[in-house]
């Protein structure tokens, strides 16, 4: 993870400017990879066969009103959705510098007042409305994420057709895209640390080049600049309302990747992302879209690929190579985003713990999740082989994006009310416009469902089922645990009264509930009436923020009779490392050597009994997820030769 905004604020003015420039360059390479490669396929989709083949009565057209109206829609979609909604407003809705749907969810959850369930927000959150909204938003991000690498790489590889005037077989770009995806996903295990420094410069070159190409097209036909007037878009809706509505399904492709602006805010900071957007990315995108429109207006029929039609023949091969590099970088960004979302979901108890590998010793945010990597790879390859062209694949793209846009607008309105303290009289007119636009995009993309739009919905549905099942099962387990919890004070009194034998050594026991005796400790005591001479009870507490400062990560209280109670607050972006926390606890009075202790962890063994809490199929699914969940030994980075697992059977 690179420098944070807090570091920049405390630096001297010269260093701050230099650091901000480097952060802005990094943001160009990572944050804007997805939206930056949209020109490869977005304008092509607006005039391609895939958009119209399932829409009765509509045919492709290159009339001036159609081209200018479409271009005006692209322009104002970028201005309203990206510039206003995301860059200006959404990036204000951060949780200690972290953004995105799950960050807003944790921020709002901290504002819920359980002691006053009469309030509308507490009732909404308490009944699961806020959780369900966050789950849907996160699930749709997965649906969007698996299509982005497929369409970006496929669109870039299609430059081969343009370079050879269509002389190569149709399967060549498809197979080329599959090979690139194989290499891309195979590289993930090595992390992005070594190649990440190249992302910014490569994408900077990409944006400068596509901006220059677009400028060349505009010089050839400067009349396209009239599309700045929003009346072209309005007139298109008035004269051809159904055509304009259908076109929204392609227009939304120019704003795909908008969620990355807030998702990656913790890596680069609000200021760096805004500077990169307004100074480089936005002008380059707009110039290229205007240039593509100029090419279409000059031709009697839409070019096979308006983007490559802008490129002079002598530069076509280098441009194809640059496009593939940009597509790989865009894919890398969305894959890394999927890893981050997964880790947040695990910390928020929305997904079971899985293997998370850190690929950098200095940057905490650089992680690799093998299970997510494999799943995304399989789906991406199937999408490329199934749709074969980016024009066809665009029919499956956009629906998940618009779903995320709708949920993020709802979340933003709740943040504005509960966190910023805005009045509904201010929120309603401001965010209602965003909401209407989001719904219009969503409605237009629903037309894509028969031709492939069902794919991201199906992926999102699977994720929703997994998240809700895991959350339900974990809550039932917590309820079962609470019914058998023994207060720690009562257990300590029993130890004294029974004069329990204490053996040399130190035992560390984990508890999920404050002031209760760990079940592993109770089981050990019941079966072997002896306890270690020193007993350390560790309670990890998930807090509603991304990270906890190092000075606040450990709180130690010495009880009596050799008992210690250690509280460890942890943010949802952090990985707990218990041996290190024990070393930090030694500075607060707990004298213990981590290499000398024994860790007692519990292994939950649910009983397959019938009950009314969960349906049988969901219970079986939860048991399957539980069996494959990462163990406490792996989650807490415990040395396996110092761990003893105590099985606890749960009936529900």
C-alpha cells in the first residue's frame, strides 16, 4: 500500500507535492484501468449489432442526430455520474480513508443505536435491511469483476482483425485472449509489487495516446464538438425515445469502473485520484470518444471497430500491443479489487475465512486469494469462449454496474443523513437526480438479460446466497454458543474453590464474546481437571473502521490466580497476527514468550439435526462452507506445532 493522505498532510510542502504527484501517477495505473479501456468497446457497442439484434424495430444508424445524440449521452454520463456523483460526492463517504459499498456499510453500522430501536434507521439496520443492501452491492461487484477482464482483453485482441483486414480466422483473437488471461491469472500469485511500478507510466502513455488520436479525429471533423450541447441528447429522447433508451445500455459502458474510484481511495487518497481524473483521464477519454464519433460520421456505415479506425495504419501494430497492455492492467486492477472486497467481506462476517496470502512485506494491501483467482479465471475463460467477440460480450456487461450504482446511491443518501447530518430537504433533490439516472441505466440494461445480461445477475445471486447463508449460520452458531457461555468470573471462582491443579506453562485461549470463558478452556477443564499456570484469554473485537493504530491494538488486564485478559481491536482491512500481538503485550505488563506458549483453539462441529432455523439445503451448504473455512491457526498465523484444537459440537 502506498502513502496515505495522513502521511502527505504531515510532510513538508516540497515532499507533499512530490508525493502527491507519485500517488496521482499510481492512481492512473490502478484506479482508472477499467474505465480507461472503455473506449476499446463502449462506442463500438453503441453502433454494433449486439445492441439492436434483440430489440424489435430498431436498426443501426449513422445519421447525424443518432451519432451526435449518442456522443452527447456519453459526455454527460461521464460528467454527471463520474465527475459529480463519484469524484465529488462518493469520495467524501469514506471510512478512515477507505471507500466503497462495504466501507459505507461499516460506517453506517457504527451509527446504529441498538438502545433506541424506535428510530427508523435503527429499525432498518436492525432488521437486516442495511446488511442486505451491502450484500447485494458487494455481490454485484463480483458480477461486474469477472466480465471486465474478459471484455477488456478480448476487445484489445480484436485489433488483430483490424490489422489484417479480417484475413485471420475469427478464432485467432479469441484464442489470443484466452492465452493472455491464462498468463494474467497465473501471474497473480507473485503479487503486483514488482510490476506495479510500471502500471502508472504505461497507463499515462495510454491516456496521452488515445487523447491524441481523438484530437486527430476531431480536427478532421470539428462539427462533433457541438455535442457538448445537451440538447442533442434531449432531442434524441424526444424524436426517438425508444432508441435513446436502448442506447443507454451502451452508454453505461463508458462509466464502468466508477466504483474503483472509491474502492481504491485507501491506496492513493482522495486528492491524488481527483487530480489524476480531472488532469489526465477525463480529458483523454472525452477526446477519444469525440474522435470516434467523428470517424463514424465520416463513414456511411459504422466501422468494425471505431477505436482502431482512429489509428493510422503505420501505428496500428504498436497500438494493438499498447491496448493489450492497458487491458491487462485494467484486468489486474479489477482482480486486485476482488481480493480486497473478499477480505473486507471476511472481516465483516459475510464470507467464510479463506487463504489470504500477502505478496509484499511493505504493502499490506497487496494480497492474493487463490480461491477467488481460480474462480474468476474459469468464468473469464468461459465468457471469452462463449461470446467470442467484445460486441457480443458487451450485451452481458453493464447490468451489474448499474446495480452497484443504484445501491451506492442509496448508501450515499444514508451516509449523508446519518454521518454528515444533512437534511432530507438537501439530500432529496440532490441525490434524486442521481437515482433517476441510475434507474434509467438499470432499466436499459435489463433489455440485455436474454442476450447475456443474466450472467452477472446469476453470479451475483450465487454470491448473495453464499453470503446470506454464511451470515445466518454464523449468527445461529453465536446464539448456540451464548446459550452455553460461562461467565469468566464464575469460572475463575470455581477454579479457586475446586483447587484445580496448575501445571507449568502458558496457555492462550480465544473467545469471541467479552467477559465469557472460552469453550476450549471449559472443555479442557472438564476433561482434564488441570490448567496451565498462566492462562491468557484473547478477545478479538471487530471495529467499524479499516485499521486500528498499532498503539491501540492490544489492551491487557491482569486478573487473579494467573489469569490474564487481552483485548485486541482489529479493523476489517487488517490481518490478525497473534504471536506479534503477544510480543506487543509484553510492553504492557504481560511477560510471555510467544514461542513458549500453547494455543488452544476450538473447532466447531455442527450436528446434522433437523431444526426450524435453516432449511436443509442451506444447512448443508453452510456445513460445506464451514468445513472448508480457514482454521483459526491459519487466520491468526499460529505456529502449528504449538496448537491444540478442541472440538466443540453444536446442535441447532
